[in-house]
C-alpha cells in the first residue's frame, strides 16, 4: 500500500513538474524573440525573424522575413501584462509590396510594407467612389510600416509605389 502511494505521488510530481516547465517555456509574445517563436509555431517549415515593429492601440505590427526570400506582416493582439498572441499574418515574395488590412482596436487599418529593396519613400493613393484622393507620402528610409485607418467601410482602392533615392520605382 505504501509503495503504491509512493508511486502515485511520484507520478503526480512528474506531471506537475512537466506542467510548470510547459507553462514557463510556452512563448507569451512579450519579447521579440517570443513573438518570433509564435511565428515559427504558426508558419512551420521556415525560420521567421522580425525586422521592424510598430505599436498601434496596444497591438504590435511586425515586419517579418524568412531566409527563403519571403517577407510578411504579422499583427499581434495584446493579451494583457505585456503579452501578445498572433492575430493575423500575411507573407509574400521579397520583391512584392505587402498590402493588407487588419482589425485593430475596433477599427480597420490598411497596413503596407516593402522589404524587397532599400527605399526612401512610398506614395500611397486611395481611390474612393472612382475619385483619387490626395497622395500620402510615407517615409520608408528605415523600413517603417505604413499603418493608416481605412478611409471607409465600403469598397475602395489603394495604390502603392515605393521609390529609392535614385527615383527607381517599385510597385
């Protein structure tokens, strides 16, 4: 009887130790490294790294890249206490401009990023009801991510062109 109780207690201790270990080793999104681990779990098969991040309404928007000539955008939703979970992601080949939207803090945002070449600025133009709006000039020297509230909940068009310091255009 004592031997069975001893074995049962050892079994419970092993389960508790495994649970504690798992709890403290699961990525919680609180650091760049932890957010990269969350990306590895979701986007299996390729190593992903975070190049640049911007915070908006407590959400973290990350420009990501892999060693396989791919780039992407990932949006991390706050869970509280400085922790994040992966909300959404999109990936493309490095030579393509990434244009996506995401629901952040109760509002839709357009998110644009280009990791394919060293650029100086981007020109972003919205077309609403067939009418081109004033072009937005976005500084891209430091690989900043363009995050802008969607102009409407209805249909619209967004055109994006990036330029390097010699005037070469990427679209």
